[in-house]
C-alpha cells in the first residue's frame, strides 16, 4: 500500500464510497513516502511532523510470537469461562425443557410457570419468550409484560416483538411502552454475550497477527511448519479452509485434499455451512489447476469458467469473491464498484417511538381472575388523580392482609393467594386516604 518510491505503472484505484481520501504525510519527508495505487481523489495533507523511522507508523503490536500465543490462550480461556456461565444460566441451563414446560402448561399452572420464568430471568432466549407470548390462555397480559420487561433483550428482538404484535389480545399501550424501554437497556445476558464476543474478537485479532508473523517473517526458524501447526490446532472450520488453501499455494495438493475432505468429519456443519462446503468443493479443483500452472498465464477452459460463474452467482458465500477475482484476472468478467449513496429525501425514524393503538380508557381498578386460586392480578390507573396511591387486600372481617404503596400511577402487580384461607376478600384502591375503587374477589383452592 505504501512505498518509499513514487508509483509507476498502472494500478487500480482506491474506493471510499465515492468520497475523497486525505492522506496525512510527514513534512518534510526525507524518504519521500508515497502512496501506491492512488488516483486524483486522494489528497496529500502535510502534518508538519518530521518522519522518525523508530517512532512513525508504529506496528499495531510489539509483542513477540510467544507473547501473542499467550494472549490467544488468555482470551480463549476468558471466552470459554463466559460460555460456561451462559450455558448454566440461559433458560436455566435447559432451553428445550423450559420451552416444553411453557408450551404444555395449563391455565391451572399459570402462576408456577410465571414464577419459573421470572426466576430464570434475565436469561431467557427468544424461543422461550415467544412461547410465553403465545400462551394467552395461561399467562395473562401482566405476566407476559413482567417476563419481557425482566428480559430487556426482548425489545431488541424482531421475532419477539412481531410475535407480541400478533397476539389475539393485544397488550395495552402502557405495557408495550414498558417493554420497549428495553431497547435502551442492556440486560445481564446481553452483557455476558458482549463480553464473550469481545474475548473471541481479541482472540481472532491475535491469531491473525500470529499468522502474519509466521507468514512474512521468513527469517523465523521453521516459519512454514509453525504456520501449518497453528492452523491445524485452530479448531474452526475457517482455519481448515485456510490450511487447505495454504497447502494449495505451496504445491502440497494431497495434503490440501485430505485437509479439505476431513472438514465434514471433524465439524458438525449446519445447513448453511454444508452449502458453503459444497461451494468450496467446486472451487478447489479450479484453484489446484491454477496453482499447478503459471498463475498469470493460465488459460481456463469452458467447464472451469462455467464452474466459476456458478460460484460467483451465489454471493452469499466468500467463495463468490474468490471466483470473481479469478474471472476478472482471466479477463472474462468486468467488475465495477457500485456506490450506494444515502437518500437525502428520507427522514430518520425514531425506532423507540411506541406505536399507539386506539383503545378505551382502562378502569381505575381491575382484579382477575375471579374466583382465584394461586394468584390475583391487579391493574390500576390513577394518572389523572394527582395523588399517592395504595392497594389494600382485606379479608371478609375487614382485616388488612396486605398493603402496597404505589410507586407508579399506572401499572399492574401479581399477588400470590395460595397461602390465603378460602373465602371472600376485598381489594381497595386508595388515594390520599380516600377509597377510589374496590373489587370483591373469592379465593378457592
């Protein structure tokens, strides 16, 4: 990319989404550093800083190969540790079992299912939350809202929110607004997944750095063997493809074929990975033919060109890029970089803005189910009253069984009733000591 000599000959251009590029250059520049492969869209900008070989353009790392290997191992251990924790806590460590429990639950089991979901929050997966949303005959609106609010990742999941919108009995606006607040909140599950991704990313960065050390430092003893050993011990599908390509580039065609053919035996490939493997399977003989001949002079017959065009047509895999480069180099494909410019006529949409439904004003107090057995759900709304609210649960003698001071003017709560004596009870909604509304309920066991 950069050279001590000015560019000569024909070079392809830089593309920066059709925008100009500014290259900040040392000035004065005693070694006349110039950009190779540039066009008129690149403007050289002086920095007024002298070029010092030992200080300017420092490498991204000063670690030795041994230190890099230690960092790879360190990040791998950290990622594995988070992975083990996630396996233990996500859906209680058994997603199929929890999903089945929700799917097969009956109305009589509503409170126990709700309690179990809340206990396993905020570590629920989309599949379990979707199953909970669909159980409208078991989990009421308040229970579903509590579960989704306790798992803020729900608001960021398109699948979960679409399922919520498809309910036969839509949630009230204020419940939806409470759920959508999760878009601006990171739950513990998301934080752990983010930490795991960070560690894996750092591991990949240092792994690629070590590959560069082994690939380009020809003074390093046995650098080729070290690179092969590095790729062999890297337990990923990608590294095995890289190893196969390395063997091809260095004329070890039998090793390339063996490494490639062992990939399905060493890894459980999902459907997409299987399709990707088939695409590589078509590409490998073409690459072997090219590498076994003079790459710059090789002539591809019609069968190989047809194979490459078929691979190129499926742009969902990286093999399409390989095929494209070969076809362009062979002079049978002209590739142009397309610049997609933003549409200035579009206005930004507030993704967090709740989509309002037209609905009737809810009553001041609503209590259900009635009769109740294991729990009651209480919804209240004193937004227009401008006072401090309190909920009271009384027995038929007027004794206060439970009281809750309300922190919000509009919300809902679930109260377990399985420890109450069967009989008649009253729920009062008070505002500054005055009774605003009351409901009579019957507890049966």
